[in-house]
């Protein structure tokens, strides 16, 4: 990006642009080279301005949440990373008349931990299954995150997005297509080009329930995670999607791959579907390890594992 564009971009952002920003600091894998620029966007009008500018100047961009489901390349990202700031983190009890239960509006930057805690404090049931999933509610909608047989799509009432041309749209659940760990239509098709919509808010369905029961369910999910998942090593959660009727972790373990290493990347000895950064891993290490796992599992079981983690 030339100096004139850099200056123009900086003038549109409400907070200082972070140039040559190391993305390893913004991912739970602690892996990734620098982005040309990273901007923490604080409000809707600023986001609209920035999207228009980036589109007009054909500058590549990508929006990320807390980077808990991302593998960023060692070369980094030749473009602008947008991250929603505190201005997109509000939680509001919405219009109860819209449905039988209670509707909650959450800004996309709200962390799942804060949102889950808020549900418990309010005596609201509906999000217990998300206990312990890191990241933002925005990232969770894009991923259709879930656990224990439930997924976020079950409790979504609507989403609000900003299109690449800066238009704000609220889409009801009936117009949204979700699949296993994917929101299918989060891309925006306009004049033959396809770009990501920025999710800025979501409405969720909750139901009033006994607060102690909600708390105890959350605690039991928390406990299960503590015993089943690796602790204290950077990772991005389950690396592969579970194939229909089976578990990626079971297949990888059955192939004897627990503990397999490439450089600093390792198949977790605790849970085989977690590829962890055991120290100094590069994205290239993780990708090579991923390929080794896929090849061996396919040879042993005939099943081709698909990554759940997104690549940047
Ligand atoms: C220890 C651990 C455990 C995990 N357990 C689970 C689990 O049980 N179940 C599960 O489903 N996931 C799990 N995950 C994965 C991850 O936490 C979830 O997918 C989470 O919802 C991602 O949120 P994020 O904010 O970190 O998104 P990111 O990783 O930052 O982004 C994910 C994708 O969404 C896009 N995106 C993010 N925000 C926006 C936005 N506002 N608008 C448009 N696009 C956006 C990004 O470009 C990217 O493609 C786990 C991860 C870890 C590290």
C-alpha cells in the first residue's frame, strides 16, 4: 500500500492503525505473520466508511474475532484486518413480543464468556452448551459453533450484517442457511463478486429458567472440557470437522497419531483432534502435520477429514 493510501486509510479510522501488525498476537494458535494493517473499528459509521474505501481501492480485507478458529500463514496477510472493538460489544434485552421467550441482542464483538455469564446472571437458559467455547459471538455465528449436540443456529432469531458496499441489513433466521460448523450465506454476492459480510449483531432466543439449574449445567460442561481438552498449549480447538456418524478425534487416535509432531506442531496426546503449538510452531508445521494426519486417516479408514479451522 502506498503512502497516500496509508494516510487516507488512517484518516478514516477512529483509533490508530497498527501497521505491519503481527497476527500471532491475535490468534489462539499464537501463529501468523504480519498484516499490512490492523484496525480496531469502534462504530458502525466508521465500519461503513472503511468498507467503502477498501472496496473502492481494491484493497484486500478480512474481519476476525478473537482468532480462536484461525490458522494465519507465516507470510501474514497482504491487506487490512478489521476487528470489531468495544462499541460492538453491547448486550441488550430485546423485544420480548417477537417470540415466546426472551430475545437478547448481542454485539458481534461480545465475548462468548461474557455473554454466557450474562445469561446466567439474568436467569436465562439457552446458551449453556456454549460454556467454555472461546471467541466472540460474531465468530461463533459465522462458524455455527456448538457442542454437546447443540449449535448456535438453534437459538438465533436474526443477524445484522454490513455488506461490502456499506449497507446494513437485518436478516431473520428463516432466511439463513446453517450447516455443521458453517453459516452458508455469510458471503455477499453483488455484481458477480463475492465478499464477506461483516456481522455486527445477533438476536438470540433465551428462556427464563431456574438460575441454579442453569449454573450447574454450565459447570458440568466446563468440567467435561477440563478433563477432555489440552490445557496451557496454544491451539484452535477441534482442528477437523467430525465426519458424519464418527468423531475425527477417534479416527486420528485409532491411526496411532497422538503425539505426532512436525516442528513445534503436535497432535495433542490429550485429545487427538486438537493440533497444538507445543512451542515455536509455524503455520507451515501445522499444515504439514494436518496433511500427514489426513493421509494416514484416509489410508486406515477411507475417510477424508475436512478442516474446521479457517485459513488466512
Ligand atoms: C480451546 C478451544 C475450544 C474450542 N471449542 C469449540 C467448540 O466446542 N465448539 C465450536 O464450535 N468451536 C470451538 N472452538 C473454536 C472457536 O472458539 C469458535 O469457532 C469461535 O466461535 C470462533 O470465534 P472467534 O471470535 O475467535 O472467531 P475467529 O476465529 O476470529 O473467526 C472465525 C471465522 O469467522 C470470521 N469472522 C469472525 N468475526 C466475524 C464477523 N464479525 N463478521 C464476519 N466474519 C467474522 C473470520 O473471518 C473467520 O473466518 C474452540 C476453540 C478453542 C481454542
